[in-house]
C-alpha cells in the first residue's frame, strides 16, 4: 500500500472513530457516516475543517450551529442530501473537541497570568489564576471545541441569546474567569470585557490590511482600527462575526448591512458613540474584503489569483475554479518578498466542497465600470499603489490564471502553450503611446527570460496569446447602455499600475507547485522583468463612503 493510501485510510478510520465516540447506537453511527460520505468527506481533518468553516449567509437553525455560527458541514448536508437531519450543536462541538486542532492553551495561559500580574499584583492573582481560572478556562476550551484564540474572542462577543443553553452557560463561565483578572476599578461587566480584550489582544495583521484597504487613506484606516479595537474586534474572525450577526435593535437604514442591524454597529454605538457607526456602504465593503486573504511584501510586485474559487459571471455560465492558482500566487509572492491577494482559505474550502459559486461571489476578472471601486481585489491593489507611490520601476501586478494544456482552435490546429504572457490591458486600455511602449518592453523581457527558463524543462511560452488580459469588445459596443467590463489587468492599468496576465497550463502549474527551485526562478524572472516598466503614481479619486 502506498504511503498516501495508508495516510488516507488512517484519516478515514479517525473519522469513523470520532463518530463512534459520539453516537452509541450502531444505526445512528451508520447513518451519520453515510451522510458524511455522501458530502464527499473521507477524513477526520476534512470533517473538522467543514465544521469550523463559517457559512455566514446560510439559514441554519440555531440548534444546529457551532457556538452560534452556521457552518459548512450542515450547509453541505442540506445541499447534497435532501431531507437529511442536520448535525446538532452539541455533536458539532464534540467532534471538534476530539481533534488535534484544539487551541494550544499553554502559551495563552502564560500570557493570561502575565496580564493578571501586571494589573492586579502578583501575590493577589498568581494563586487565583493558576488554580481556579486555569481549570475553568481549559474545561471551557475543551467543551466548546475552540481551535484558536479568534474562536475565543468570537464567543466572548457573541450575544448570549444566539447561543444554545449549554453554550450560554460555558460563555458565562469563560467571561467570569477572564474578567476576574481585570482591575476592580474598571467598572461594570461590559466595560471590563472591553478593557480585557483591548489590553490582552493586539490587532491581527490580516485585519489591519482589510481596514487599510477599505479606507481611502492610512489615517482613516487607523481611526477605524482604534474604534474596532475598543469593541473587542482584533482579527478577521471577530470582524466577520460582528458583521454577519444580526441584532434585535433597530438601526437606521443608513447603518444596516443588506437591511439587517449588525452586532458591529451595535458595539460601536455602545462603546464609541453614534458618530462611530458605519454606513451601509462601508459595512458592505468590509464584508466583501473579508472574503480575501492578503499579505504585504517589500518588493513592488503584487500577485493576484481571481479565479481560485467557483464564481458567478454576468451573462455567462458560472466560472469554475482554476486549481493551484491561489497557492501559486501566494508562494510566488513569498519567493520574492512580494504582496499577494487571493480568496481566503475559508472561501476556497467552501467552494471546493460545494463545487459551485456562493450567491455573493462574482468574478473579479469581469467587472462593470460602475462598481469597480467596490471590488475587493481592486481595493487591495489601490492600497498597494499607495504603498509604492515613490517607486519608479519594479511595480507590477501579476495576475495568475489557469488554462488547459491543449486548446483546440476553430481551424483544426491546437494551442499547446504552457505560459501565455498577456499584456493587452497595458497595450490597449489607455490608447497612449507610452503605455504601448511599456507593454512592448514588458512582453519582450518576460518572453526572453521565461522562454529560456521554461524551455529548458520542456515548456512553451506564447507572448501573443488570444487571452491577453484585455476585453476587446469594450470598444465595439452597439448599445451605449451596455456596461463595459474590465479584467483584473484592466482595473490595474486604470489605476496606473502596469499589469500582466499569465495563463498557465495545468502541467506547468503542477510543476511550479512541486519544484521549489523552478518556482523560485520563475518568480525572480518576473521580478527582474518588472524593472523594465516605468511606474508613475497617479492619485485616484474615489467616492468617500
């Protein structure tokens, strides 16, 4: 038996063992295992990932949520097995609690003890922390199946009325254990909770990137970060929870998300005042941005992979996910200390299991003019331009796509290119001679370096492909009311950011994924070619939301 087969069998047995531990009757165990397999689940790790993956917009009964949050596992069951019973909250918690993904509490408790000592004095708190609160916290973490500190913050923020009775009691125990470490003079329970969360947790880098991209200046982003920190929002999990959790309080329509009053604005109202509540457009912008994952690099390159999941495309069939493009965009960026923007792991996981687009996921590579400023990929690229506004060369967007290994043409011939270099957006979008010259220089540099690198491994490069990153029909519209659509490269060029669209064959994507040396050389070839293109910062005027 192959090692991979052995590993798969072990994981499948682990899933069966977890199910047996939760359901004593054989008929129940068999029914649950059948249900999971019909959803495509064959491993315990895959099962846990499905349970802890939130599906915020799903309408799942409260009794079948995990700590008040609708999760992917029950969405899969309802989608793939008509009429099947959903897994209940207690079962979800127990299945997660058995796994190796549980929160590592040792460093957390050490930090907690340091926090208490600094604020309440060593003699008063050490014994209290070690003997009483440590056991309560450990017990609560295990009972609730918490996998990270973000889960803990989410539980602390979740309105008690949205939890099951057992979860509500565990939330109360956790709150009491943590708030007992806050100085006596701080105030009431809500004030103490705000104090603890703002002093114990730093704002996570991922949240800072989202807030900075949502705003039109770094100053606005910092002000928003400070307000959210006062509300206990320190990471993306916290932001998503408070954005997508509705509350009974009635907010003005100008401060609602898709017509719903949000926990986020309720917290802002209570802790920062009415003037700090976010507008509907700002809430929607934040919601869209949370679907992405990004990181900053020091080189001027930014890698994007807009087709990493199943997507809706106006007037066309749904766009299938292009495998490996997200991980390639991320690893290529890391090889040359560049920035990247991809769909988040949660979005990719849900898309992979569902094998179809979710309602709110539209193709960011096919965007009409009137909504470009609200497209999350665009917002991250806009921020990238602000970061490198003083650079003159080496600032480039590399848009990673997947193509088939062999494409049959209408004339009977075959296109067997492995790497299509598309600079059409830079060449044609503006109509300016200087941009055509930039495109020619970039095409020539990339064609030379990539042909030499990839040719040695048996791959072919096409520097004049049909899919060049430019939608040519934009110039021959019959109806003036028909929207004009823009690729990712076209959006970048409109911002003054030079761009190239790379269409990579499946066999080349596999090679770059498996051969670290080839991938690193590929990334450095892109980095060197970016220096052949001049960059001129052009401040973008955007509507203030």
